[in-house]
C-alpha cells in the first residue's frame, strides 16, 4: 500500500505541474495526455491518473494475496514483478514532475 500511495502522490504532482505548465503556455509532449487535456481538461487527466493508480493498487493487492495463499514460486515472482513495476513508474513520475518544474522555470525566467 505504501507504493500505491507514493504512486498516487507522484501522479498528483505530475498533474499539478502539467496544469501549471500548460497555463503558462507549455505544450504536453505525450500525445494521449495532450488529447485528454484538450478534450476534458485537467479534471479528465486527473480522473484517468486516479484510475491507473486504483488498477495498480488492485493488481498489487491481488498479487500479494496470491503470493501469501499460494507460496509457489510463480505467485511470488508475479508479486515481485508487479511491485518493481509500480516502484519504477513512481520514480519515473517523480523525475517527470521535476522536469515539468524545469520547464516552468524556463517559461517564467
């Protein structure tokens, strides 16, 4: 649950920095994110990110439950791979948020 919470926090930070950058004239580089922002604004973008976190948390919980109830090697491997994937995405989003702040600094300054 810790990493799911950290993922939610990094998604929130990314959404906030993206919204601030776009308000200052920056353009979203990710085509799918740009389309979502164009169609539904920051609200749709945030809802999508919350859904991603909910799906990741559900997958982690299911994998953890299976690893505990069925301690075979494949169950534990599935849980470990899921956890590493969530950790990697969380760390990448932290760097993305820092990049968004750098973009904001270049627009303002």
